[in-house]
């Protein structure tokens, strides 16, 4: 539901989506705040976040973090700058996509993704880029809504609604098995938990990290 790499849209759509994303976050974030606080504890150094939306994850970063947000939607930048100033975080915004991160190889201590992998146009390419920019031993942290188990009523609903959902939610695939792509991306270690939120269609979630080999 965040932004990774999207098809071209008119400016009005990007403006509207940036505004709607902040409203959705106000309802969603309380559901995952405790889990995020535990997962992101100690994250610092050079941090890249893909599809940062309005900057909802900045509050979890340590004071020494040097954060770069990468998003293809230029209209999220004002929201990000206000939130970074409010949180006292050193922040930069770079226009770009998850599939072509505007960052040097082996330059990031951590990469963050929350509700983004569902919407990137090429998830395997995005994960390859994350691996590229991470320093050896760096970690990719993620909180993502994912496909429900095959054969369940939720999975059937996800499959049925996917074509319309993608158009309304900026490319989001509610039935994407993101965990399989992460496991097969080439990380040295992958660790995650499954949980479910009280949300229609997008209730099934995973949260965890994947570490680049040293």
C-alpha cells in the first residue's frame, strides 16, 4: 500500500494518494506500533526506506540515524519533511523506485519497507536492489500484508478483488506471497513472524528481517 515503482499517473492522482495514505496511516499505525517498535529497535546509521509515505516510521529510529526516503511520488515530500522536523531526524528525500534505488552499492546499514512489497511492479528486482545497497551484515526490515493461505476464504477474496484493488490502491497486490520472494532473494538469514490484523482483504501480515551475508 506504500509506493515502490508505479506506472505513470497524473499529478492529481499522486496528490490524492499522498493525502489518502496519511489518513490510512492514522488508522493502521496503532495496530502495528508495538510490533514496529520491537522490530526497529536499534536501527540506526545509514537507513534507506522505500515507499515511506508520510514518514510514519521515523519515530522508531534512533537519534543518530541518517535517513533517506525513496519514493516515486513527489507529493509525499512535504509530509516527510514535516514529520522529520517534528521527530528531529536527519532526513533526505530522493525521487526514485524500489527497483532502481538511487544509492551506492554497500552504502546502507538498514533498509526499511512497510506495506510496499505488495505494490512494486517487480518484487524480485526490488529485493535485488535492496541487497545491492546494503552493507555486508546489513539488514532489510519489513512489515508487509501478504496473501492468505491457499484454499481459505480470504485468499479467494484476495484473488477475486485483485484486478480492481490494484487500480484503486496504486498497484497493490493483495494476494502477493512476498515471503517466498524474500526467502529466495539471496539473503544469508531470513526471520519473520506471521500475524493477522482486523482488516478486510489485507489482514494477513508478516514482519521480520533479512540479513545480507558478510
